[in-house]
C-alpha cells in the first residue's frame, strides 16, 4: 500500500514512512493511494472476530510493510489495556445504540487509536534505531490519550499543547499528573485553534522538524484515522445478521477526523452498508454550516460544555476535500492556500450535492445538550457525557425508520462532572482511573500562543 499527500508534493511512500512522517512534507495530509474494498464473503468471515482480531484484519489491508505477526502483537497489546472484554461494547438505550469508546486508559475514544499508535511508534523506532519527539495539540482528550500511549517508552519524548483553562479539569489532570521526565505539557494562552496552528507551523518548518526528529500523534497522522475505521466496521458487523440492510452513525466531532474514519469505512464496505453519517457539533458550527449550506468560513471559537468540539479549523477536513475535489492535489493546494488567506472556501452546486450525499449534520447548543443529558437520565438511568449527548440529540432527531442508529460515545461522563451535574443534579460516579488522580502532583508550563516560544521550549527539552 502506497501513500501520497493531498497536495501532491511528495513521491509515494510506504505505511511505516507515512506513520513517521505524520504531516506530509509539502504541508498536506497523507492518504492511501486507493481505499481497499471488502467483499460480502470477507465480511462473513469477520463477523465472529474479537475486536483485536478485526483490528488486525482491517489495519493489515493498509499496513503492507509491517509483517502480519508483528502487527498482531502491536494490536493485541494495545487493546489488552482496555477495561471491557469487548473493547468497544454496543449498548441499546433510549431508542439508540451507543458505542462506548471510553474503556481505555484515559476514558476517551482517542485511546482506541493512541494505544495502538504508541506501540507502532516504539516498534518502528526500534527497528530503525531512531528516536522521535512527538508534538501535538489537544482540545482535551487527544493530549492525555497520546501521553498515556507514549509515556515510559524507549526513544520517545512528547510535547502536548492545550489551551490554558479551556479543557475540563479532569482532562487537565489526566495530562498534567503524568510526571514522566519525557512528558511535557504546554498550557498555551489561547484557543485550541491557536495550539493547532502552532503545531502545523512547526511541522511546516522542515529543517526544524528534521533536526529535532518531530513526529505527530494528532489525527493528522494517518494511523490515527486508520485505527478509528475499525470501530465503524465493528459496529456494522454487529447488525450483519439482523436483517437490517444498513446502519447509520451519529458522530460528535469538531476536528472531522472521527467522521472521516466513517467516510473511509463506508468506502470500504459494500454499497449501501452505511447509510447516514451524521456530523453532530455544538455552537462551533463551521462543519454544520458547510454541510447544510456550503458555508465553510471561520468564526470565533465559543467555549462550551463540550470543549473537545470547541474548534473552528478542522484539521482533517483537507482529507475529505481531496475526494470532494476529484482527487486533484493542485486544487487542494490552491484551496488551502486561499483558505489561509481569506478564512473561507467556496463550492459549486455539484460539489454541495456530493456533500449532501456523503453527510448530514446538526448543530446542538448547550441548552439542548443539557436537556438531552437530563431527559436520558430520567428515562433510562444512563448518563451521557456532553459530547455524546450532542451526538444522541442529532441521531434521535434525524433517525430513519427501521435503520439502526449508532452513536459514538466519545468520553466517559465522569470527565465532565460539572456539565453532568447541571443536567441531572448530581455528579457522575468516578471510575477508579479518575479517582486515583486526586492529590497527585501536577507538572506543566504556561506559554504564550507564539510559535517561537514553543520552538525554544522544544529546542531545550528534545531528546
């Protein structure tokens, strides 16, 4: 399997090279040259596989230069860290099927990919006799999941930028209580978009990137998206024997990576297997505006009770643009250049028709989110985190009769106790992984939202 850039500026590379490159050297995002298709016969063979076994089969289609037996070891060890025997159980409650993606070490869906990616990085570095300084930005869950995926591993240090005071206290504690000497938490005085822009600018400085051996764990890294493709196929297979011709997914997302994994899964599966892909978002509604009326223009970031979606610039959106614009890397390159200057993109009627066929969307405000958490709890006893509640609200509103609707539950409700308490009158019970954080020493550095200050810090602490 060969990989190329959405902007067309690199020669084809192998999977292992794509993982280590992270962001393409031309500033684009890496994608496989072709998305493989899975036959009905193969899907029948996959029905009874465990989650790790299915992950092996799916990832192996894309990871041609990693021996299958080595890949199995990486996958098996990744999901052995999860607290549920099924890894990602599916629970039917309140008229919707909730896929619980929060049984990993940091109780968020990012663990699904980052436990695997941590193993993969260590494996590739060991083979090459190399080292890496991982650089990433987080709106909340990616940072802690990345840190827990990397901490204590050989030949790796990690630098995570988060917006100071704009993640939940639990998310902050999960990151900053890891005091491993090679884990560096940088609290940036700005928004997540500021953090993300700094990271992208640093990766764009190819001399700096090479000198300090920088690697990426954000969803700009293709391996992150690939690991998330697995749970869409897992969800589809749970209904393979029910007589339903298709399934639908509702996905709370701000950075487009989670739902882009669903787009890839739909391309892999037989036509019609995946129906609606509902992009559910909060008041930071640039993706909703794009899907509903073709308006992809920057606005101000609004702080909400679902902070992981408090994003305007969706870093994975460029991958979808590549397909929307006919796999034309020159068009993508010019489009992203124009967006950087003007803060907006424009689309033809034909393109918007294609978008409407690929996605539907709903923006859910904070009052709706709280109402859904409260009503769901009163009617079922099930506690939703505010991000999952956004997805549930959209999924129930847009559900088609007779089509199973799967909502991706992206985080454990205990990660957002203040929002949950506002909705149901009491905080959710703390699982052991959160309770053990109390009283722990924290370590982080507060920096201005300035790329040179972050570069100076990396220069001082990189391995």
